C-alpha cells in the first residue's frame, strides 16, 4: 500500500482538479495513478512534470522502443512495480522482443539482436551501476544516435531514475496492485 493516499477528488483544489482532469484525459483508462497520484499533493510540481513526461514520451528522434529499454532497466534496478507494469505494456506495443523484456525483468543482460538496443542498455546499466558514462560508450552513442537523440536519451534516463525514486519512496504499487517482481 502506498505511503501517501491519492488526493480525494472532493478535497482537491481547483488546480488539482484541473491537473487531474488533464492528466486522466491523456492516460489510458482515464486514471491518475503512479507518480501523478503522488505529485498531485504538490500541484506546482505535478503540472510541469506531467508536461515534461508527455514531451519525453511523444514521437521524437529517439525511437520509443529504445526509450522502453531504458525505462524497464531502471524500473527493474529500483524494483518500481508501477513503472515496470506501465512500461512493459508500452514496450510490447512498440515491438520490444519478449525475450528482452523477460531478461530485463529478472535483472539479466538480454541477448539483443538490435545493436542499438544493446548500446542503450549498456549505457543505462553503466549509469545505474557506475554513476557515470565512459568515453567509450559516449563515443559509440554519439556515432550511433547523433547529438539530438543522445541528449534526449540521457535526459530521459536521468528523469526516469527520478520517477523510480518517487515511486519507491512512496511505495507506489503497480496498477491494480500488480507486483511483477514478487517471487
């Protein structure tokens, strides 16, 4: 159970209600959950963060499948069930191989058929484990992705680490109480 209960609709300020309505209208199922349920307690933060997430998840030079490799790797490292469940669904929708998803879920290095997915995973793991990006991987990423997608990727990586920290700090469960990491 989450440490912080969602703000009750009948107790929301006008700003919280407006944010709730906007966020629920943009999300599958029309629900406000996960990090948004937490951040509605701080609407001045929730508003720009929700817009930033929308920008990161929009169509952009960085393919969605690569975004999901990064986010799933982070969700597993932090054992963040909400982040995992939501992004596993997205990863499947964008065609990430099932064997890659299964390996990521148990914290094993996947056998990637796509060298760019492998590179994204390697960078994400290096940042999670070493807290820095080696010259070798940086050079590979710049050559493979190009500058704009590389910047977007690194921002996405850092941002979703922040999302994972929010989710685990407030013990946010997966949608409908799902726990993909339960044994």
